[in-house]
C-alpha cells in the first residue's frame, strides 16, 4: 500500500509505483451538482493554496536532492563524490557511514563523531548498526543528519535511498505554481464504466512496469468528441486516481502528463475536475520515481486547465 499522490488517503498501487509518501495536501473535491460560481472559484483557490503549502513543507518534494540504488554489501554514504550514496557537499563528512544491504534488509552504521539519528535516536558508531524499515508500509526509518533526512524506498526488487534537504535551493527559491485560469467548463460530469477484475500495465519513470488494478474508466464528452481515461484505485472510500496526458504536455504542461483525483463514482457518474489536475513529483525533481500515463490515457485534446509546468524543475 502506498500513499495517494494528492490526498492523504492511501490507495493500492503496485510497489513499482512507489513510496508511502504524500505527494501533496488534502483538498475537498467539487460536489457532483453544479457549484455556485463564486463558491467554486474559492474552492479551487483553496485547493491551490493547500497544494502550494504542501510542496513548501520541510519534507515536501522540493527538498528532494538525491536518489541512489543500493548494491549488495557495503554502500558508503557521505559527501565524497566517489561514494555510492552521495550527500550534498558541505552537509556531511566525506564518509559518514555505511548502508549495508543483505538481501532485502539494510543496516546503517556510522563513523565516530557523526551525529546521525534513526527515528530520533542516535546511531552509535560501528557495528552492528541499526536495521532500517523500508517505506512500503508508510513508515520508513528516518535517518537525519543536520538539515538532511533520508530513508529507504523499494521499487520492484530494487532498494534505494531517497535524500531530502530542508535547506535545498529549490525549496528556498520556490515562489509558487503556475496554473491555467479557473475554467468551470473543465469540471466535467463523466460516466463511470466499471471493469471487473481488470489490470492495466503502468510504467514508471525509471523503466519498471507492473500491472495495477483498474476499477473502471471515466468517459466524458468535450466539444463534440468523447474521451475516456482508465482509472486506478484512489481513496479507500472508492475515489479514483487518474494518470493522464494531453496535447499541452511538453509545451505548457509537464511532458510526462499530470495526475487528478476524484471522489467515488455515484449512480454511474463521477466528477472529473481538470482544474484540479496537478504535476507529478518528477516535474519538481529528477530524483522521484513517478508512474506514467498508459497509452490509452493520452488524450487527443489540449486540456487547458489545472497546473502548468514548473519552471524550476529538472528539465529546464
């Protein structure tokens, strides 16, 4: 079980898709009935404010500064660029310690004088070290060294260490997100066509592919044409998580597509509000492992609503 990319409720995707890490703040989804214009604008503005505040947090995606895959045996970590796991310059001794991988288990040891903590407790120098929990259950062992925190992630059979720095330059310079103007017409009431025991292959940005349950498709009409998006499981209450691409990708929006959450379908209908479409973490950092929209979810239309590309991202 991993955390839902936008809301705080967890949803089931295969572990290939990633960590139990929140990707943004909770926000109330629009109601199924047509909302009052002023109230709707306030709702979307509140959604965007929470999105900004979530990204700005000390452990948000703007703080991600490294991702390294562990090899069997000893993996040195520290600021020396020759280390298998490299911490930012000036934030660590040249060699701070070892991450020792034995199968699917990892222990951390530290050099004398290194003030590393694991879940708030000091790690004593030398063997045996501390065994680390992976983030697949949402509570990885959090290692902290000064302004840095890092923890294990699992992607398929790969174990990696994700490094965050609350003093990262991207976070320090973050002024906000660029969004399309709020366009109520892009709040569509779609048909929900349920699937029975269907799985769809989802690739992630590091090249892994796995089959993920799809509860059904959302189908909507736009300017005389019909479009459909295969949904993934969202909140435990039955909400949907949509990975989609469109004709704005690589131009005004992030090249690898965007994400969108919905409330649970009701009476065969579901509100799909593209004004709440948001960027995946990979739009902000080169060290995320985002899922990618499947081919059938790449819409042959320009969805000029929601979040635009982040100018300070890794591809600029």
